[in-house]
C-alpha cells in the first residue's frame, strides 16, 4: 500500500508556504465537518495533505474542534501518517520559548470532548493500545530532520493536554509538573488517540510558544505567544520540508 503523509497545522501554521495546492477537498464525514477543506498538494514534488486544525482563519478554539471529523477526513482522503504541529507552553526548564519538541508521552486532562470512534454499532468493545501514544517511525523522521538541520530539539517529553481555552493557573502547572509533564497544550487529545483508533501513524511536532503559567514573572498574552511562534515557524517549515522528503525515501 502506498503511504501518504498529512500535516495538521496548529496555531501559527494555518498555511504551508511551500505547498503547491493541487486541489482543496471538502470531505463529508459521519461526524460532521472537519475544521476546513483538506488541501491536497505537493512540496518539492512530494504529495501531501494539509489541514489547519483551527480552520484557515484560525477561528475554532481547541475545545470546539471536531477532532473526529478531522481524523476521519484525513483517513478517508488516504492519509496513512500524520504530523501534528502544536504550539505548547514550556514546563520543564529546558523548554524555553521557540524550543522544538517531539514528545513521546501524553497525559490527558481534557474533559467533555468526544474522544472515540468506538461507541456505537459495536460488534465488540474495543480498547486500543496507547502505551506509546506517538508513532515511533514518524518521531524518528522528525528527530533525524532536526539533527540534519542542526535544530536543537527535545526528543523525550510528556505532553499535558488541557481543556482550555483559558491558559492554566500557576498551581495547575505545578501539579502538571509533579505529574511528570514537560509541555502543555490544548489540542493533543483526543487527536492522538483518535488517530490510533483509525490506525494512523501519528506524531507531534511541538513548538514552545511561551513559558507555562508561573514559570516566569510575565503575564501571558496572545501577542507574545504569536510573536514567538512566528519566529519559530521558519524552523518548523524547514523541519516539515525535510521530513516530507525523508518520508518519501
Ligand atoms: N498552555 C496551554 N496551551 C498552550 C500554551 C500554554 O501555556 N501555550 C501554547 N499553547
């Protein structure tokens, strides 16, 4: 079976600059509409799919994203592998602004999100294995791309998925740190487990947008988060371009 890579863009990455779009596909799913039409295109002649998680206008907040429709649409369009780009807050001391992170673990603190495809019409109750929530082969492609580009990246990190849309309190971040979490974001779950349910190879390319609440004296603002993300996106684009090339080798 031929493989097809999809990129889910997060905050700061609603478009892929070097993507030549061949067509935009409006995909209907049994779960409603995905965040946006899928862009089917090419980077350096290599086919990929792109979906902006928050919509092209960045208008859908994390708790309102139709994660099931997004993952279903990618699978339906032929994706076998998914790189999910995600802005995160840094908890561990080396997770400074603009740091690139390829996490290897997740703790899910989200609530009230529909988090499974396996709830109706089942012939058998299904429990997916989630010991290693991210797909190792795609993690390796991302990690090797960072090395090749001389971009320093953290390759072992636990992602705390919080509900949002508000940022956390300082005490919540302390608690996440005690739980062993190194970075915090609002969109990592149920995206990762839904991808596993549909047998997609899914991994996350995280970008630290800010120090998590209470980790600096600064008040967190959207301006600061956006500024840091804009600065880091050049690295992200290069890592993606390199990973897409490696994926096709
Ligand atoms: N917390 C949760 N999600 C985030 C943060 C944060 O500090 N920064 C970017 N996404």
